């Protein structure tokens, strides 16, 4: 969590930001941070404070290992110097096996709290949860709800079970939670409450985190998670139908709002030391609601004006809450074109791939539909309280006032952000992308005409009446043509 701007990382008051980060794909923690800081995201900060990177200190850590795999030396440094912890590491996969999700989201949180207890100068522990941790309820207050099961008991009972048994009993265990992610995030909140002792704790619950609204620039996004993958698939003309309710609130929250609120909560927790953990529902629905139907409209409109490169078909996605209608369009608009395209690839000696892409897409949207088909109500009193606690200057610098969010503009920037920063497409190539869409439109017209003529030919071969209508129409056309030719010869 780095606040990119004059206020935080580059502030002379912040001596260091220790970033717990694992090694990945052969890259050490240092190399990963180095690569990360090269990102365009940090351009502004680099301009303002060129040597800001000196304050960011990578600490090699792995959530699956005992003691978070921290070296003794690192433990000593952290326990002596850290003032505020922001704990956001987690698995966010919806299909994570329960044991693994439990390890990453619950046990690792417990371990970090144990480390926090040893920190001599710690003023605040901020835990990032999710607004959907309690998605089994319709109305969600800013409180920690009793857990579905005592986390320590679950951890102990799963310890001796092999993965196959755990997989079999997972649906029974998670009950009315839709996946292991939200379930383990609910347990993690409970662990934070139980294990925090005398620590000053804040819990942030963002809803669906989307591209940046303002900072460091509008539209920053760098992954396929949540709606981003759906927007891209729709923009590429692959996704044509999805189950979602037009009238359900789309509780997106820009990433910079989440970060600003998290930093402000860190300050409030450290300074005001609330007696018990304060929970902040970081959501937009109750304050400035926007609906999935409106999102669909603005996503489609943006991608028609700013097309993605090499689209599979012209963007035209529709959402429906009706299961059967959705299945029909999946068959007609997803599977049938995929089969045709794969046939074309086979015939031209290439490897078929479209059906595989659609199968992955169906798996992904199948997991997201739970969240796009219903509404939740989140109380956001603590978010409002926090805003009122900030000075006018801080309220501007750490802006999380979502009443000012202009949704159509935000969605447009979001879609363009997926094009620029996720797909790395150049805006200068938009004319070529438009040309490609025109080509696709002509292919569609030709295909539809050929199909219509074919169906009609089959039909008139079987019905005398259809044949009579056909001959009547053809002779009428001939008569009209000959009349037209004769009258134009006369006028010449
Ligand atoms: C037109 C308008 C429509 C309007 C309606 C829109 C409705 C949208 C609804 C969104 C609701 C979102 C709700 C989220 C609520 C919870 C929020 C949170 O707390 S927590 C946050 C929420 N947490 C999440 O969002 C996590 C959800 N994601 C998952 O759980 C898994 O990725 C998976 C199960 C979907 C696929 O697993 P698996 O098959 O093993 O595949 P891998 O993971 O290995 O990825 C393979 C490749 O696919 C890429 N890619 C990934 N996702 C998508 C996507 N959606 N699509 C496309 N692509 C996607 C991925 O980058 C990778 O690319 P590459 O590296 O190969 O190039
Ligand atoms: N995205 C969203 O819509 C929402 C997210 N949240 C919460 O926000 C937080 C951040 O999520 P988000 O940024 O979206 O997700 P990411 O997957 O991008 O972030 C999760 C982080 O956890 C780290 N991590 C995962 N496994 C391990 C491990 N074994 N050891 C060390 N580090 C690990 C990842 O590191 P690495 O880079 O090495 O993979 C990554 O940096 C999470 O707590 C999530 O629950 C809440 C609501 C919505």
C-alpha cells in the first residue's frame, strides 16, 4: 500500500516502508520490488521524489511457511522499527482449496498478529478484509459477526485430513458462503478480533476493487480480477452474455479510494486508539449507487468508441438474470461461433483454441455471477465518521468521498485502462482496431445473408406454398428491373 503523492512515502516523516514479499518465478524479493517500482504507476512519485525507492525495503516472506519464513534478522528489524502494519496479503482465488485458503487467509493472519504483539513501537494494525466476508447476510453492519465455526477448531480438524476428504466436505463446511475465499476472510476477521490483545486494530472491507479513479492517474488497473476480466472479454467480443441483474447495485470501489481510506484509518487507529477493532465498510452502493445494467451500457459504449485490438467479434454483450435465456445465448453466441472458428482453424492447419478459451471464460463468470446477480446493503457510518475526522487538507489528499464519483466517466477510464495497462495496447492503433471491427461487421452480414438464403432454399424445397411465394417475389423483382431498364433507356 503506497500512497503515490506528496503525502506519504515521500514524506520526510516516513522513514521506511517494509514490504513483506515472496520470491516468485525465479525473482528475489529485491528484484520483484525493483521491477514493480519501474511501473508507470510510480512515474509521478519518481518525478516528485526521485530517490523514494530507498525508503522501500523488501523483506522476504512466505505466508505458507511457519513464522512467515522471516529471518531472525528481519524479525528483529521489524519488531524494533514498525509503527503501522497494513496486512493485505491473501489468496483471492474463488476456487482455492479450503486448506490452502485457510493457511493463507487465516493462519498467516494469526502469525502476523503474533509478530505484531512483539513489536515495541506498533501503533496500529490494519487488516484488509472484504465487504463480501459476510455475503451470507443481506444487510452488513460495521461489526465482526460471530464466525460460522471456531477458526482454531477448524484448523485442527483439517490438519489430519487429506486433500481429497477436505475437497469432499468443503461445500458442507462453507455452507451459505459462495466460495472458500469469502469464507476464510470471514474467519480471518474473527482471528483478528480474538488474537489482537492490546493492539489498536482497524479492519477495512472494500467491495469490488476496480481501476483508479484519480490517483496517480485515472484508469490504472493491472490485472484480470473481478470485473476487469469480464470487461476485457466483452470488449474483445468474446463475452456476449452473462448472468447479472440489471437492477442490482454494482458495488465497485476505485482502488485509490480503498488506499486513501486505509491510510486514513491507519492514522485514526494509531492516534485515537479505539477500544475495540473498528470496521470500515468501504463501499459505494449506499452512498452513490450504480447498477450492473448501467455498467453494461457504458462498457459497451466505451469499447465501441475505443475498440480493443484483434477483437473476435464486434462487442455486444448483454446481461440477463434469466437462467434459460442466458443458456440459450451461451449456445448461440458463445459455443456455436467457437465451434465454427475452431473448425476454420483446423481446416487451415492450425490448433483449435476458441472452445478452450470459452470453457475458461464460463468457469470464471460462473464464479462471479453470485456477486452480479444480487444486492447487499452495507452500513458505512465509520467511513463517514473517518471523513469528518480529517482536516480539509487531508480530506483532499486522502480523498475517499465517493459521492463525487462520476460513474460514466469512471467506467470509461476503467475500460480504457484495461486496454492500455492490462493489454498494453496503444491508443494510436484505434483506427486499425475500428477498421478490424468494420471487417468483422461485413463478415457477419455476408454470413447472415448466406445463412438466410440457405435456410430459404431448404424451406422452398419442402413447401409448395413457399415455392409459389418465392417465384412470385423473383418475378416481381424481374418486372421491376425490366421496367427500370426500359424507363432509363427512354429518358436517354
Ligand atoms: C459487459 C458488462 C458486463 C457487466 C457485468 C459484469 C459483472 C462482473 C461481476 C464481477 C463481480 C466480482 C465480484 C468480486 C467480489 C469479491 C471481491 C473480493 O473480495 S476479492 C477479489 C476478487 N477475486 C477475484 O476476482 C479472483 C477471481 N479469479 C479466480 O478465482 C481465478 O482466476 C479463476 C477461478 C476465475 C480462474 O482460475 P484458472 O482457470 O486457474 O486461471 P488463472 O487464475 O490461473 O488465470 C488464467 C488466466 O486468466 C486470466 N483471468 C483470470 N480471471 C479472469 C477473468 N475473470 N476473466 C478473464 N481472464 C481472467 C488470468 O489473468 C490468467 O491470464 P494469463 O496469466 O494466463 O495470461
Ligand atoms: N481485488 C478485490 O476486488 C478485493 C480485494 N480485497 C482484499 O484486498 C487484499 C489485496 O487483494 P488484491 O490486491 O486484489 O489481490 P492480489 O492477489 O493482487 O494481492 C494479494 C497479495 O498477497 C500476496 N500473497 C499471496 N500468497 C502469498 C504467499 N503465499 N506468500 C506471500 N505473499 C502472498 C500476493 O503476492 P504475490 O504478488 O507474490 O502473488 C499479493 O501481493 C486482499 O486481502 C483481498 O482479500 C478485498 C476486497 C476486494
